[in-house]
């Protein structure tokens, strides 16, 4: 498959932002009031306008209440339980829907320490209005609805970023430097992941030592740069499996691997299924499980 056809495929499976409304602790889940322990291949925002419950994210346990935001990166292993008083929204999307400037907002999702955000009481109704409008336009089929939905998502991401900045006002400069390095590293990964698998390429581009990159990415995401890169590529592989009929050999080639056995082994370790098992079990949309 030539590069232009592959790019079209990526755009095709990422063309939708899915918004689910939580009503009395229920939305589009198999178990109504809870989800099984699972991972996503897309970004997800969980907004709890009111109500309470529990959310486990990568082993961290959160008891939540009114005005809570959870940010879930594609690889996070999590399980959320809703009490029957929970009202809110779940928004699922892929980063290829966003432009380069908006993509910076998704960096927030890769810091496990920022997965849980408590919103001040005076902001709850305002933020909920934004989610309500996002939900409304995601279900409206007009020539401009797609652009409106993207813009409302960007507004919400911008507000979330501001909530975090206010909370972290006065933090040390090293934290700012880590965030900047994370931003630069993720941008490079997005551009070069199919051709460049060695960290030496990224450290050269960033003009820093591998030790410094390792420290910055670990502090920001809890992952080594090598693991972050591997998971990013495996998630791309998972998305192609869900939304295409490409063979494993073709997918391996498009991801820039020369060895199918390595990809299959790494994929099974990450998703607990072989690529073909994953393809058979995957739903053909972004709805949560």
C-alpha cells in the first residue's frame, strides 16, 4: 500500500468524535453501572457533573464526586464504577482529528498524575454546558456539525489545561521543562514512528542525552521513552486492525517493522490477544466497552 493510501486509511478510522451521556449511572457499557478492566486505543475524557463512584487507573484508586474530570490516554488500563446518581459525559476521540496546535492538548493525557482533576464548584455548570453542546452537535448532521464538534472539543481541552495550570501555579521550573520535552518528543514520535524506532534518533533531534530524555518522559508519563514509543506504535497497529482488512504482514510493513513475530509477540503482551484475536473481538466504532 502506498503512503497516500495509508494516510487516507488513518483519516477514515479517525473521523468521528463519540460522545456518550451518562444518565443515572448508565451509558453505553456492557454492565450498565461499571466497566471491566480494559484499555482504549483512543483518548477519552470522563466528565462527572454530579454523583459519585470509583475509578481505578493504572493501579491508582480514585473515589470521585461532583465536578470530576478523568483524562485517559490510549494505553491506560482502567475500570470505572458509577453509582446510580452519576450524571455526566464520556468523550472518545483520536488525536488525528486535531490540528497540530490542538494536538498539544492531548499531552495532558500522558501524565498519570494529571489523570484526575477536580473542578471548582463555580466552574461545574459552565463546563457542563460545553459538554452538553458538544453532545448536541455530535448528533446533529449538517455540513458544519463536524467542525463545530471539533471546536467544542478544543474549547473543553483548553479549559482543562487552564484548570491544571491554575492548580499547579508556582510549580518548579523542572516540571515545565519536562512538559516541554514531552511535547517535543511526542510530536517527533507522531511524525517519525514508522521509520525511526531507535531512541538515538530522537535524542539527536532533541539535542539531549538519553538519560535526560528518559528522566523527563518517566517523570511525565511513568513510562520510559522506549516503552512510550512501542505503545504508540502498537496502538496504531490496533486501530488499523479494527478499521481495515489489511493482513498482519501488510500492517507490520506499514508500521515499519521488519519482523512480524516481534510485532505479534509485543501486541499480545500489550492487549492480551494476538492481532487476529483482537480483530475478531473488536467493535467497529469508538464506543466504549
